[in-house]
């Protein structure tokens, strides 16, 4: 058993993949689904809204957990430091959400297809994700979690669309 732990530690050091990466706090699912369905609260000071589509889901099981960050602090795995966190049920191999009331600026999104709804990313013996994951950029690293600057995008338009293709 000791050798197995050393191997996992080596993988974490070499590839930046941690068995605790993308751990998600349990969300009140009903509230998160209601909030996502309503598109979040709108206020008169809204400068931008972001409409996100997640494509390429292999099934409609579980929830797609989405964390929106406005700084590199905590990105991508510490959703407690995210600006907003949502969980939505997929439909037809897709998930859609709307983030409203956002000031223009630089953001990055981390997401997880939590198929078994256990609130964390499940991995195989070598630490590679068994569930789908994604971030707000097409060119992401293969053997480690992306950095904020690699996934960052500018929110400038009053209504902006973004599509993320999930990876398995």
C-alpha cells in the first residue's frame, strides 16, 4: 500500500494531477438547479451576462458543476474561491446556464461532469480523471490542470456566448 501512495504522489508531482483536484463541495442541488433555470438574478447595474453551453457530454447522468472565477486564486479546483458556482442537470448531451450581473473583465471557467453526484472528480489508479472535465479554452494542457491564464477569456459584450467542449 505504501508503494501505491508513492506512485500517486509521483504522478501528482509529474503531471499536476491530484486525486483531490476538482473536489466540489456538496451544493444544495434543488436550489442550484432552480437558480440555473432562472438564469441568476438580474440587477440594474448589470454590465454583462454570459450564456454558457457545455457540449460533448457522454450521457445525461448526474450534474455538470460549473465554477466561474474572476482571478487565479483557487482556479480550477477550489470552488469556494470561485465568484459563482452552479450545478445543472444535462439534457441531450448538453448543459446550459446563464451568468447575469457580471462586470466586464477577465474570467475563467472550470467544470466537471459529476456523473455519480458525489461532489468530486473520480480518478483511476494513476490519477487520471474518470469523469468529464473542461475549462474555458480549447487549447488546454493534457497532463495537468489548466492555469487561470490558459483558460481566461474577456467578458466585454452586454450578452456574450461561450461554448465549452467537455473532455473524458
